[in-house]
């Protein structure tokens, strides 16, 4: 877990870091570190695999989530979760994209992966193995849909819009055991 701040310049960030370190001490089983946002941006581009969880405030989180989205194929591919002690919100990282509304261009992948994250969280939180399996199946279907490399969303210069991407993922789900169970009730 990495606390991302600018504690060397902003006094409020020094306070943010102090709180992070105080809480981290209560959880010795969780590895933690602190890093400045500018250095984190550079390292996120060079070695994204070095990170797991970034703890930061909204502005830095917004900037770094866009950098992370670019690394995974764009905003249309980036899922998001805001997880609290009792509740969670799952949504794509991108905004509403009013400039393409109603044109069938929006990539649904981030929404599908956000739904998979939600299913995983619900399964973990409530001990429902079917939710956990569904999360794995949905994530796997998305991965298989894009695996051949010929499915490229409009935001990345391809011709695949909302329906094409959704249909390709749906086709990957069709023959799975859980999908058959859900259809039968």
C-alpha cells in the first residue's frame, strides 16, 4: 500500500501522511510506503506492477487514475471501486462522455469490469461463492473477448463501439456453467 502525497510542499499533505502512517502501524501485516505524487507518476509509467493500492486525495487520485487507465488501454478499459467499511461504489473511471452520448461509441469494458469487481466484493463480504465465480467468469470473458487483438474500441482508433464489444463479451459468457444456471433460475 502506497500513500501518495506532496508532503514536502503542502502542509495538509504532511498531515495526510501522518494519519496514513498512524493507521499503517495498526496493521503490521500490510506492507506500506510513502511516495510523492510526481515520483509516483513516473514510476507508474515505468513499473506499474510495483504498485497494489494507492492511497491519496481526490486531485492526485484523479490524475494518477488517468495515467493508470492509459497504461491499460484507455479510460474505456479502466474499472473503479470506492470501498468503505460498510458500503462500496463501483463504476468506470471515465465520466459520462456527453460528447458521444447516444452514438454507440462508448466502450462498455470499464463498466463490465467494475461489475466484476462489485461481484467479487459482494462475494467476499457476504460469503457468496456464486458471486465470486461470476466475477471470475465475467473478467475472463472480457479477457477472452480482447485476446485475439482484433477488438479495438473507437476511443483507440478502432471500429468497435458499445454493441460490438458487449456482444463479443456476451459470446464469451454464453457457454459457461454459471450463465446456464442464471438463465434457468
